[in-house]
C-alpha cells in the first residue's frame, strides 16, 4: 500500500463506522455493493462501476440514478470487459482533479 494511503479497515466495525468515514470523503468509487448504496443514501458523491447486466435498481441506459442524485454510473458495454468503465472512471477522475487545480 502506498504511504499516502490510510487503511481504515481495522477501524470499521459496522455500517455506522462506514457512514462516518464516507461523510468525510469528497468521492466514493464503488461497484454495485452496499457501500455504493450507503454513499448514495448519505448524499455523498459516488461513482458506481456496473457490469453489463446490472442489478435492476440501476436501470438501463442511464448515467445517473433517480434514487441517488449524487451518483454517476459507469457501465460495461461488453460482458466481462472492464477496460471501458475503468478508462471512463480514470478520465472523469482526471477531469475532476484538473478542475480543482485550475
């Protein structure tokens, strides 16, 4: 792990701990798991990386979520190929950082 990272894993006992940590983050990047839903419910900006056939809650053909206004969705276009969503997240993250620096 890079020295600039802080491993909070040992400090997390439950979703309340996870929620407290998320409330102090600028952005959560997650797959379609509990933390993605928790971040969305908390109103924390969350980017969700989804498989080609996602859980029904994420609907189809959208880059946003009607349930979580702070969510941005990155979807696989081909089953099993994560290169597209990974590249899209990297581009969006660079754009976000460039916007903060400029």
